[in-house]
């Protein structure tokens, strides 16, 4: 116990606050790892054997657009399919004649050729020959030697395995690309953070590449996984990425606004944090003060929850508490060093303290 008169408290700038039960919420700051959505990945393999005449992709990370030419292939196998298709066209034209009048005896054969033509056209389409090129083939009746293969979707190249001049077959992957308009965000949470995260809490993601790009989402605890090695939790969620600022492999800042709880709270400035624990200075009756150890809980920007060490209505020092705590420590040290004054007698008759007697600046016992 330490006695400080009102005049000394005023000179020390001591201010008090009351421990009270209030609503307190926690804003949890974490980091997220961005990864590609595997369901949007497209693996590009040749449908026929042949030589790559040109590859229009320079490397991993290059964006591609739908309809863009990815590579050009020279394939004798695909040329043979074109010849078969042209032969079917010529045979059908011969049966129809110049007048386009179908003779009854040839109608069955024309129907059969039409079915063969449809199947041959599907074989060309399945070999990545576009409908425009097939239409050109039907008009010109000339084989197209080099076939360009185009991208079916927008995306970003994730794999480039082949280069110009390689001989390829359907078992080999030329490249792969993925759509980054939707990505996965994997948020790492520690055990003390996890207890404050609930289903439906708001999440704000800030791109690590462009801090001005922000996306929001909701916590979905059904995707929560616990890493047994690190004891950390991983919360996975789908994240819209319209501008491409959340690139797979990069990090993003995450703020989770948890639901509020009713707890016994005091101002954060009232806490004295030391290597031996957290303390507050409590005001007692008749201008007496004492230092007490407290167990803290969740913290907000201004308040901190107290789990033990205080009760509702206690007055704690918010300003000047370091001077009071230091003076109390010096008084305890004085009691131990003073062999002529029993400790019990000093507790029964505490000595008034003024700024002239003790101060943190050159304080003497």
C-alpha cells in the first residue's frame, strides 16, 4: 500500500478510470496466401502428332486472351484428315449433280455421305481445327498445312513445357493456363485468434501488390483446417479478382472484424506491461494505492478485457501509474533494507509520499 496525498496526485497528473463491463470486439489482423483456382486450369495438349512451327507464349505469367493463337502445328496426320474430308465433299457433289436434284437411286448414298461428312468434320474439330478453318477448307478444297490453335478462355500461363521445333504427341503437355478472375485465399490464424473468429464475420482483403485494391468476404468455417505440426488454422475461401491484383503466390493483408463480447474492461493505457506479467495500479480508500497483477484477454484499439485481478467498479490509474508503481517498489525495497522498522509496523502506519520525498527522477529511499 502506498499513500499519496491529493496535491501530489495532481502534480503527478494521476487520472483514474473505472473497470466496467462493456461490449468489446476485436479486429484480427492476419495474412493470406493467394493460390490459383484449380478448377479453372486448362492443360493444352496436342490432339495429333506433329511439329511445333511456332509457340506464341514466351513464358510463365504471360496473360492470354480467348481466341489468341497459342501455337501453330504442322501435322501430316491432320493433313490426311483434311484430304479425307475434301474427298467426301467431292463425292457428295458428284452425286447431287449440277442441278442439285437428288436421284432416287442415289438418295441412300447421299444420306450416308452426309453422315460421313458430319463425322469427319467432328474429327477435325476435335483436333483443335477451328470452325472458321473448316469452312475455309470447304470453300477452297485445299489442305491447310499449318494449323493455329487458339485459347478457349482468358487466363495466365502457369506451365510452358514445349518450344518451337519440338515434335509432340497427345501424351505431351505443351502449356497450361488458369483463369485468375477467381482465386483462393488461404488465411493463417493462430489459436488465440481462432477463438474470436465466427461463421459470417466480415473479412477485408488488401492486395500485397496494389494496396489500393480491396476485396471483401465472409468467414466460412466449413473450410477451416488445423495444421497438426504448427497448430495453426487455415481458413480457405474463394476471392473475386477482377483486376488481377491478387496474384497466386503473393500475400494479402486480412482484417477480420469479430463479433463483440461483454467483458470487464479497462483502458489499454492503464496496463503496465513487464517481463514478469501485466499490472495495474488500483486506488483504495483514503488516498492509498496498490499494484495488482491482472490477467488480460482480448484487446481493441482503446480497451482491454480483464479476466482476473480486478472486479467491477475498481478504480485504476490511467495516467501517472508508472510513477506510482515505481514509488511502491521503492517503498518495498526500503522496508526490506530497514532492519530497525518491522514490516508489519510500516504496513500499519504507511508514510505519506510527496514529490519531494520520492520521484522517478533520482528517487531515493
